[in-house]
């Protein structure tokens, strides 16, 4: 069975990078959102195995979106993306229920480490 993923980032270039990395590894991208509000709505529709979500976005940031998704789907698997200087926001996202994080710019090996760690954690 193919693992389905929803990508959430306000920058199309970043979503494309993630799509390329994950597609090469056999993951299926089932949805993309450009902000947290779209992510919350799309999550209900597509119910992906995993979400990779940026922290800083317009309309609704990743922290609020994680909280909303986890409140209605407690087993959601979410990996956060952030810039190097966002340690406090990463900690907050992890406290809200995100399972791991990856730092931008994306390094394919680090993305896959975070994704595989989150998938393993959700199996426990």
C-alpha cells in the first residue's frame, strides 16, 4: 500500500521540492495546500497518512493548523518544516502534536529521516 502525503507550504517551489523528494521514494502526494486553513479543510477530505507542513504561512500558520487537525484527528502524522531560526516555533508545534521537523532548505536524506521517524512513531 502506498503512503499518501499532503504537502502544506505557502511557496509552490517548496511544495514542488518536497513532491519530488517524496515521489522518488514511492510516496503518493494526494493534496497540496498553501496555508493552514486549506490544510485543515483538505485533511478532512483526503485523510492522508502523513502531512508535511510549513510553520509560517498566511491566513493560518502551521501551529494553529496542527492544533486543529490533531483536535479532530488525534492520530494524524504531521512533520513540520521551518527555517533555521524558528526553534521556539518548532518546539511549540511538537507540543501541539507534530511528530518531527525538517529544516529548510530541504536535504532529501533529512526529509526522509523525519518522514520515516514520524511513520515509525505512529506505529507504536
